[in-house]
C-alpha cells in the first residue's frame, strides 16, 4: 500500500525528531554525569563524540529510514542482507525494553509536576522520605499506566494527526520553559560559580579514560543516535527533504538544549550549595534520582522569597521534564508499533499490542527500583551495540555507495564528503568495540562476581540478557525476514 502519512514540513520533522533526542537524558542525566566527571573537563570529549559518534549515526538513521520506508528490521535486512535482520530486531528490542521502564520515569515526572503545582511538594519536611514513600508505593504503577495509555492514544492517530500535532506544542513549550528557568537561574546570587565549574576544564584530567567513556555513553543518550528512533521518523520524511542538514540540526540543537539545561541546574545548585555538594548530590538517591527528585525540590523552596513564585518555578521545571520524557517515549511507542506495521499489521491492532505489552512489562520497574536499575544498566549499555549494528549495515552495503546514492541524493542541500565513509567504517566501530572491551576488562578486574547474571549492575547480567535475546533473534531470523504488507 502506498504510504500517505508524512510530516507536513521540514520544520515539523525537525521539531518532532528533537522530541526524540531531548528527553530526561538532557535535563536529568546530563547534569548528573557532568558533575560526576570533573565538570567542564567532561564537555570537551562530549563535544568531540558528537562529531565522531552521534552525527554519523544520525545521518545513517535518516538515510536508512528514508530510503527503505521501513523500521530497523526490514531496513537492516534490505541494506546489509536478509541474514542480518536479527540485528535490526535487536535494535528494536533494545529501544522497546527501554520503553518499558522509561514510561515509569515519565510517570515520576508527571507525579512531581502535580505535587509542585498543588503546592504539596512544599509542605514536605523530608524529601528523601517523600520520594521513598512514593517510589515504593502503588503510585508509580498508576502514573506509568496513565502515561503509556496517553502515548498509545497519540501514536494511534499516526504521524500528521498524532505525533506531529502533539510535538508542535510540546517541544516549543519545553524550550520556552527551559529558557525561562535558565534566565532565572543565572540571575541568582552565586550562579557564576556554577557556570565557572560547568565550563572551566582541567586539561590534566583529560588523561582519565573514564571521562571519555562516560562522554561517549552520554552522547548516545543525549542525541538518540543508534536507538533506531530517528530511523523510524525518517520513514515519514518527504522525498525532497535533505538528510545531512536535518541530521546536523538535530545533533547541534539537542546538544545546545543540554547545555542550556546544564547551565540552569548548575547555576541553581551552586547558588545555594557548592561543587563538592553537587558531586555528592549527583550520586544520591535510588538510581541517582537524588538531584532531580530529592535535592532540586529543596532548592526550589528557597530560590526566591515568594512561595507562590517558588511553586511556579518548580511546576515549570517538572512540566519541562515531563514534556521531555513524553516526547521521547512517544517515539519508542511508534518504533514498536511500526515494527508490527512492517510485518503486515494495521496500526490499530499494532498499537493495542504495544500498549498492552508496555502496560504489563513496565509494572516490574514501577514496583521495584532494583529491577528498573538493572534494565537501565543492561539496555543502556546495549545502545553501543545497536549503534555498531547500524554502522555494520552501512559498511556491508558499502559506505561510499551508501553515501553517494542514498545520502547525497538529487536535490540535497548539503553533500556529505568522504569523511563520512571514514567515520562510519572505522571510527564508530572502534569506539563501540573499545567501550565494550574496557567495560568487560574492568568488570573482570574489579568485580569478583562479574560473571553472576543475577546481580543488579555487573557484566554477568548484561552478557546473560544480551546473549539470551540475540540467541532467540538469530534463531528467528528467517521469520523476521518474511515480507509483510505495509499498512500506514
């Protein structure tokens, strides 16, 4: 069936795709990782990996989605060969596994927005106890179900009438809220100390390999590169739209928003605290939630002398966090839905299955922080492997041919040069292999029980779950490559 659903314009594609990239990773995770990795020193490798990892993969995802008009399974099969369809299925599985617990995190943001808006957050005497009571109760499951149903309703209406219509309001609103909070934060007494810590590098500490490895991991989280999400949105690009320019706008736009959020949070924290406290705060709370859900609410209580203004600022922050999480979650639901559509299912039936699976399989993370931490660890690390599989598909197809025939199509605004061939063929795979090898070697060296598959965060649990999923997908490879009739 001929595809009829497209993004209405380039800007709506850019705005919607920014919704993928801009998530809690930009607001919550980014500031935490910067604080744990020497402040401004971290920003240097973080920017470098935007060029060496994220941009090549974003370009590849745009090209794969646009050229095949299919999700990761069929796109990888058409580009690299049918026997590699399992790699596309692994990409889908990783993003979907993240979706199961990300809906819980999105629910947290919605709950904290409601508590801030009603003022309930400001009558709390012990924020750690408040967080523990909330996270260990039934409410996370309730908000998780509300969020996954909301995403299902949006994705059910397709691209132009669903995802685009919602992104048109959510993404600009998110940016406006962040700008308002940024302006307020940098005018606080002592905010300059936070900005100095955030932007001043210590070049001697650049020899610490952990900073570089964390920068690479954060870039994958930051931009959405290698998730397969951008690939799916690219299915709905119009033929005349340029791949390279869109990829550059997404990469640079996303990182700019991370910097904006970082300046806002560091200015706020330093105005009432210190560098040492910031590092400790970043490590606190279950799953490192201390900065966002335990400490920032305390700061919002003291950010001005007016309680009503403090309520407004806190409400805006958690609303921005919820918008960021929701737009990212919508893309994960669309990825899973599109996979069923590619296999021949109509959108209505596909979304019912995806929402049902999301609702049920998100429950363990809603009731157990240990389970959520485990899943975040296992499938967060797997994004490196997903990115490597995308690069492999391009390499197998022929990087030069892929660039000349698919990326640099007739009418392209920007022509990509041979530098892309070098990055996608050599640099991206080397980064993925180096990261995974470092992680394995360090696990064996420092963790006596690295092999134990039942630990929350170690090599054993990752290798066990990866191995199980890959074994199943490889065994089902022929089934995965059966051509389904596409129905939008």
